[in-house]
C-alpha cells in the first residue's frame, strides 16, 4: 500500500511536467519568431538606408565629375579664343593677359562655389546620419509624442509635453528621463555638436503662482531639461542653450484641444556650425 501511495504523486508530477515542457517550448518558439521578425525588419531598413546613401554618393560624385569636365572644357575654350583673337590682331598681348586674369578669377570663384556645395553636402550627410542614430536610439515611439526632422539644414527633435511634464508644471516626469537619456546617448557621442533646448506652450494663460506667465513656464521647462542632460547624462553645459518661446511659435491651431496639445512641446535644435561656412566665405582672395 505504501508503494501505491507513493506512486500516485510521482505519476502526477510526471504528468504536470510533461504538460509544462511543450508549453514552455511553444512560448520560446513564439518569442524567437517575434525576435527573428523584428531582426529581419531592422535588417531590411538598414539595407535600404545603405542603398539610399550609396545612390546619393554616386549621384553627387557624378555631378562633381561633370562640373570638373565642364570647367576643363571652359578653360580650353577660353585659351583657344584668346589665341584666335591675338592672331587676328584684335587685341594686344597686354589686353589678352588682362582677359586671362579675369577668366582665371571666374575659375577661382567656380572652385569656391564647388567648395561651398561640397561643405553643404557634407553637412546634409552628417545631419541624416544624426537623424538615423536618434531614431535608432529612441526606437518605435509614437510619432505623436516625439518627432525628428530636418528643415533647411537644421535638425529638430520635438518632444510632446505629455511625455515630459504634467499640465502647468516644469518638473520632469520619470518616464521623460528615459527618453532624454536615449537622446543624450546620441548627442554625447557627437562632441562637436551644440544644441538649444526650447520650451513651447499653448495660448492658455498660465495661472500666476511661482511663475508669472507662459514665458516663465516655457523657460523653466527648457532649463529643467538642460539640467537633466547636464547632471544625469554628463553633457557639457557649454554645448547647450536653454530658451523659452512661450506660445508665440505654434505648429498647429490653438482652437482645438489636439492643436494645443501639439503646441505644448519641448524642442531640441541641433545648431549648425556656422563658423565653418564663415571660413569658406573668407577663403577667396579676390
């Protein structure tokens, strides 16, 4: 009898174990299938980005080569024209030399323009790389809450205030620190980049308390974000500027709740390195 009483629990344990193992296996297989699908999707996006970059580089190289060929042909034509004019005694040697110097100056200006175009192309390429890094770091976050874009050569990161702050508050929420940490991770790896944090509000008047109005609120929100980037994520403060724009730069109408929600945002503006362009502007001797 004792053996029979012991056999029953052992049999029950064996039955439960045999049921549990296939279920865990199925769960593991489903999890692996999801991870594999996510990996394949990311690999496809990466391949497309690399293909787009390769096509853009090839197109830019072709354009540069075409411009160089045109410039070479223009110089040849100019020399032939001057020789022909001298043979016809239409102009003197000194006049021909003067014209040649003028044409050389035009060539120098063409080269200067090419330098500018090359600098702009490099900057656009770096901006696109920065955008891809930011989107990769942030992941599949809802575009309504965070939006990254490039306009007129400047990178903008717009973060909805519902991610960052409570209504009428400038204290950064715990969830927001995770988002700011992901942005900071990319920014700190770009030591040459300076940026500005802008606070924006809707047009609903701020009820006076510690702060006076929406100007104060927008500035306070910007400085709250800057302090976190400095103190928690070690971004050098000299690279950052805090600014408040109040309600005066809306991106949507304030006539609807949805529009006001869109206008309540914090914007990180990646500042262009204007000193590089000023150096290019000072380059020509003539």
